C-alpha cells in the first residue's frame, strides 16, 4: 500500500487537556531517577515484556528481539521489520510480537519466527502495534491505522480521523477477525480479568476506551492529559498505561483548521508540532479510575511507550532511547 501524499484532515472543535491535578499531580517523580539498562546494540526499545523467570524482552527499531537474563542480553531473532508490542505467552513460553510492517508474529523458544497473520476482513494489517493474549490463546491486537504506516505516524495524528481497528487472531481456527473499527489510533490493549472486555488506548484521541466482548461496543472511560501508548495488565484487576508526551497545545488549537494541518503535515518533521519531554506511567482500574501516577517532568527517559510491572519493579521502554529503564514501586 502506498502512503497517501496528503492527509484528509477532519474538522473538529479545539480541545483542552485536563490539568495535572489530583491523582495526575506530578508529586511522584521517580521516573527521573530510573535505572537505565543500555542495549548492546540498536535503539528504541518500544515495548517491554517480562516472563515468570524474570527474563526481560524488547524489540528495537533495527528489527531485533532481545532477551535480558541474569544481566546479560541475548539476540533472539531479527524480524526483518519493526517489532513494537511484545507479550509473553505462558502457555508455551513463546513471544507474541506485533511487527509494525509484518503483522502478528510468534517467536518460539527454539528461535523460530512464525507469521500468524498479516490481514483481516479482506485488508492488510498496515500498523500492527500492541496485543493481549486470552486464556484460550486468542490474541487481541491493535491495527493503529489503515492510512499511514509507522514511518508516517505523525500524519495520522494530524489527520485526526478514526482510521484504526482492534483485531482478534484465533490460533485454533487460524483466522483473524475485526473486533472493533473506527478508533482513533488504537494503541495499547489489555484484557479485563474476566475477559469480558478490552481496555484500549486511543492515542490520537488521548483517551482510554472499553471494548465489550464479543459485541465490540465501545465506551470512552477517560479523557487523558497526555498521549497514551502501550498498556499492560498487572494481573490483579489493574493496568499500567505508558503516556509518551503531554498533549501538544498547538495541535489541539489547530483541530478546527484542517487546511492548516494539511500544510503542517507536508512540512519537514522538525517543523511540525513536537512531543513534550514529560512522560507518565499511570495505574488504572478496569473502570479507568486513576490509582497512581509516576512522572518524569525533567524528561530524563523521554517518549516512554512501554510499561510492565514485575513484582516490585516497573520496567519501561521508549520510542527514542538506547536503553530500557526500571524503577522500584515501593
């Protein structure tokens, strides 16, 4: 699929982000003191997964899947694409990998890489992003845009249309079906404990949405003060959301002006609205209620896009850095 040369910008009212007050107040700034774990090579470990034995997994912009075990990194595979979301499948100790360009992959313990699906409902998966695995092995995952691939993600933000969908891959049937469509850059995905619904981060609309299963009915739970990226389940009915940047005021003021945004999208990247450095990790319950937030107002680990709790440790991934990071929760 060729990338559209121009965006088809929607006309929308200008929006204002909620203030960083109450549970969003930046009183806990421990992310600015995070321990950095440099990668042996490559950059941009966008997501992070942790297996029960404490192994830490991530994927980089170069297409490499890394495992860190006993303070040593091991190269597990090269996808030939761009791995984003990574999930450990406890049923067989494999990894489910959302590759932005290749689709949904499985990396088995013997090092073999298997393509699970690259299309659904008659159309190719353009932007495979983040996933959650059900107890029966069904993989729910986000296809963030049907217009723009990862290389042009900023255009989707400026276009501001519901170009994304949530898909479900059934390993038993070998089929991929649409769960919900018409979403604004669906990104992070997590299953509720009873698997009756999905929680989905809509990055472009800066909101947390609940998708009922199997109906696919969407309910907006929260308007967020920053752009959400990946999310993960803790296992106790709560979830962590990685918020990569505060909402960009100029981008919100330009929403009523589609022609201006069309021009902006054609400018060099450095001339377009830029993400802020302040990053946040937010813990929420299944209703979207914010339980606690951790902040990095100094931006010492910018563009925080992945978050995963392992015991008393919270691990982070980033779209721009050359290291993973972690902080203690106690």
